[in-house]
C-alpha cells in the first residue's frame, strides 16, 4: 500500500478560523550517543510550500539539503538545541522539550498554535499546542521542521567529527553504530558523549571506576 504523504489540513483548519499562523515542531537526535539534541519550529507560507516535503527519515541526504534551502527561503524558522550536559542532567525527553521550547522562542512570528511531533507537549511551551503522533509523516509543517532539525544537527556532527576524528560522526551523526561503539572502546569517551546513556556509561565505568 502506498505511503500517505503529509498534508496541510491541520494548519488549514486553524488558518480558516483566522486564528493566526501555525508552527510545526520536531527534533532530531534523541537516539545518538553523542552531540546535542536539536529542534526546529517552522511556520510555512501557505502560498509557497516547498514541493516534496516529507518525514526527514523518508528522504535522501541530497533531498533533505535541497528542501532545507527551500524551507529557509520561504518559511519562518526557529532552531533550538539542548546540550550534552543538559541531556545528562534532565534526561533526553526533557532535554528534547527544552530544545523545542527554544526553537519556538526563536521564531520571529508568534504562532497561534504549535503542532508538536509525538504524544507529549513541552510543559514550559507557554502557547496553545497539540501533539501529533507520527506528525512528521502526517503534517507538512512538522515534516518541514523534521528536515531542518535533521540537517542542522547533521552539520553540527560533521563539525564535531573534525575535532574528534575516528568516531565516524560525519557519517553516523553520533548514533550507536558498530563502528562508533568500537571507537569509543578504542579511543575513549569524548566530552561530547552522553554519559547518561547506557553504552557510554558502561564504557566509562566498566571496571567499577571511571576509566576516562
């Protein structure tokens, strides 16, 4: 069965009421062992929606980069991050929500409604919001946010890979690939690794004492 593409129906329902613009919000980087979690908030222009928007995971890197440029040229975009230290202090869900709040705060236009990918809303958002499960595959604004968040975070990991070569972050974006985990054992844990994540914690404390 053909996969359904995201649409603009949720946003249009709000716009028809004259309530104001709608922002879609998504994050990238909840699963990696290293690097920040990055969120994006996107308010699409209904008259200039880039063609081909989809869940970032369903797109090639080249398609994501092309659409990222189109989104930045036509939409209102806010970007937010939560650091490795914040991830370790708060837990990854709360850090993701912090990054989302920062992304929304970075918008130059205040949205009347925020559509959040997932089943939970950030407690500190302070704006009307709705969760949308699988929102990146259903809602064009969230799909656009997923593309921006993924592209921005991937570029951060490429930069970090130049500072810490050998972990393959330019390819794996910090995710727990076999090569990444092997490099952690061989090279040690960097300041950009998330110590609260079990694979990192286990390497650090494998002998009962911090090894790095």
